[in-house]
């Protein structure tokens, strides 16, 4: 639940950068003092500088020792294995020579179009024996050098699939945008979730309409060992219980109240209170946070037309890196409701947000009742106040449960440490992230430090809640923490 971002999903009433479009910048390594710019549609684009070249060289040296699956990622002698198609307007694919840049080859591919209107465009380059190259559960890295000769800021997608956007060993995809003509290294690791097929290829998602002009070289897909959580089937190290008489408050030795109606950096419409009508134990081992439509003035003298609650373990209980934390949650639905279970770095008062790091284990969008969202927020390496997240648009960042989030409790969990973050729903992995990718993209990685927990239900101030029936409630069962890694 991002603290200082606005209106990524105004139609849904979600005032935060949980944006699918922020995927456009995920894992873009920029050669230079990484300078990020906000595009008119709210996404970020990058201009090149020199500060992270050593990281690129290190990543390349590591992957160079691994078996290459891409067959002709630099068009070394010909365009064998390269194809392209577009719904409207022909896409030209040409081999180029004499390239110079921070890579060891001199050849590459130029992909361009002078214009057109349509709904899709792509280029493919072949993979070696893709039906046997991918093993479910194994980690891989796809990467390459890209530049936009038009400095247009238009996205180009790097992913795996066939010409029909099927036969995909992973749903992970990256859509970088560049507003200069320099070379940029794009790298994204993934866990294989499905087998490859004979027609699975390195798929380049191109702008569906208008003109574009990209050059690429060194496109690569390789198996790559990445940090993984320890696994130990043991009882939880800590259980945060919500046992107690119905109507009583959560344990004050563990929980704090955050109070007031100042919007919380997100344009929220509610006042948070500590009243039992907004937060209480239910007598059956659950915590209940209730959002109500009522006029109330909080301790900050701000009057709002909704009340709810937000409680934290700040200063009382921290989750150590190397831990897995999960909770069973039944969340409310309805336009404008924004329930969340999330973590913030315990050093937030010292370093600020987003430098502290934030892990959104679960967020709900009331108007999209079957969707569960996760996100990781961290600062850009060149500015500790700039949020550079892996958001809802990442593979696994948004999960369709197939039923409303209020139908029954689901277990939402996260593992984090200095090398990786893994999100889970009902102990099934959803989104996986790695420090190596983050650092190679101009991000920081603050998840090697402890985090504290937050539970809340917000009401958006940017969506019509007229049709939403109040009160609406989030029920949370015991929160379990394993400091030994994954218990499954």
C-alpha cells in the first residue's frame, strides 16, 4: 500500500502506483547515472548514464558461462530464425553490422515500422529445442541489449511465446521504454512454470500502432541459478494470535493504532480510529477491521464520511529477513474498498519511503472482486525518494482467484531476504523477484533488513462508492511467521 503515490487506477479507485504499466521499467539496466522520467501516461522511461556498467559486466560474465537457448540473438551471420508480423503496417526486420557498444559483438537487428493502426505487432527469434530446454521449477534469465533510435519512449516487450502468444514457459514479461538513443541492458529472471513447445520463441512485443525504430543485439535465454529460500517443515517460530473475547481490542503488546483522516498519501476518504466498531476481536480467533459509512472527526480534527482502522506492529514486532509470513484473510469487496496486509522496513523513520522497502502481501480492489494483488516497492538507486516498484502488472503480481476475495479465507504470504522475494497465495508461488535483477535495473534492494506488519482497510476518495453497501469487513486469522524459511 504505497504511501505517497496517486491515481494509478483512477477508474478502480486505487490511489497508488500498483501499476501494470510500471512493468515498462522493470529490469532495465541503464548505462549511466540512471535518470528516470515520467511519461504522459504515468509510466517511467529512462535515459542512459554510466553508474551501473560494472553490474552489467558482472551479469554478462555470469550468464556467459551458461548454456545459451537463443539461436541467433545477434544475427551474427544472417536473419535465420527471425520473423515478424503486424495487424496493420509492415514490420521491417533488417540485419545491421558495425555496431559498437558495451557488448562483444558487432552485429544486431533493426526492427522498424513507418506507421499503421492495429491491435498487435511482434517479432520472434528462434530458440534451440525449446520443447526440452525448459524445466518446470528451474530458474532462467532472459536478457538483451536494446536501443530506441527514435528515443520515443514507446514500449518494447521481452518475453517468451509463440506467434499466437501461447506456449509460454513463463508469463514474466518486461516492457522497457527509453527516451534516448543509447544502448540499455534489459534482464529479467523467472521460474519456469510450464514446458516449452517446438514453436516457443523469444517474443518481442512491439507497439501496436504508429511508427517505431528499435535495434537489438545479444538476445539471450539461459538457465541461471538464483537465490532460493531455505525450506524446513517445522512449526512457526511466532504466531500472532487474535484469540480473545468478542469485542475486545487486539493485543496492545503487539499492535499499534494509526489514527486520522489526512489521506495517508493516497487520497483516502476514511478516518482511521481505534474504536471497537472499526477494529476488534470476534471471539473466534479472528481480527475484524470494519469500514463504515459515517461522519466522524478524528484526533487530527479532520472530518470524513467513512471510518475504518489501520494497525501496525511498528516498534513491537518485526519480521526478520529470511522469514516467511502468512495470514488467512477474507477481504471485503465493493467499489472503493482497498483492504491490505503489508510490510514496511523498520528503518522507515530514518531513511524514509520508499528507501525503507515495502512488501504488499495482499491488496484487494473492491471493484475487481476476484483479484488479489502483490507488489514490492523500493527506491531508485539514484534517488531514495523515487518509487521504482515491481507492481501489479508483473507476472504473478495480480492473481485471479476465480471467486471473490470475500467468498472464503485465502492464505497470503511472502518470503524475503537479501537475495529474493517470493509471494504466495494458498502456498502456491505467484510473483518471484531477485536482488540481482533489481540492482541491475537502477533499483535498490532493501529487503535484507527487518520489516513490520500492517493491516488496514482503506476507502478510496477517487471512486464513486454510492453503490457499495457499508459496513464492509476484513477478517484476519492468526499470522504465522517462520524465521527458518519456507515451511512447505
